[in-house]
C-alpha cells in the first residue's frame, strides 16, 4: 500500500492515559476525529501527501496519534522503496517533521 492510498488505511492505536506526565499517551480514534473536525490537527491524508513527496512509493506500516508534553504528534513508520524502515514524528497541527530517522 503506498502512502497515496492511506485514506482508507488510517491506523490510530488506542491507548490509556499515562500516569507519568513525561510519558506520551495515545489518542483513540474518536479523539482524533474530534480534533480533526475542530481543526486542531491536520487531516492525516494531508500529512501523508507530504511524506509521499519526500518518500515516493513508500508503504505505510504504522501510525499513531499521541500527545507528548502537550504537543499532538503523529508517529509514523514507513518502508521506503529501498527497503529501509523510517520512523517519523510529525506535528499534527501543522505537519512539520519533528523527527525522521532510520528505524533500527
């Protein structure tokens, strides 16, 4: 599945509230939809279009929406056409790439 076809494939893993304030918490699908509807976060499809430009033909492996220290972040794992797994963190509000590294 290429990044272009992520409209039908949006995986947001549900999580629980973290007891430690320094630990991220996963947002569930209902929270993500509400935040998108309210305009707090960008549509996931728009974020993936940006990644498609940077990594054409890459396959989406996993995506999670998390809140880390008050910042909403999409954690995304992709497989590039060169066979490299990359882990990215994107600011869910504006799509800025916060982290982009090869996954070990």
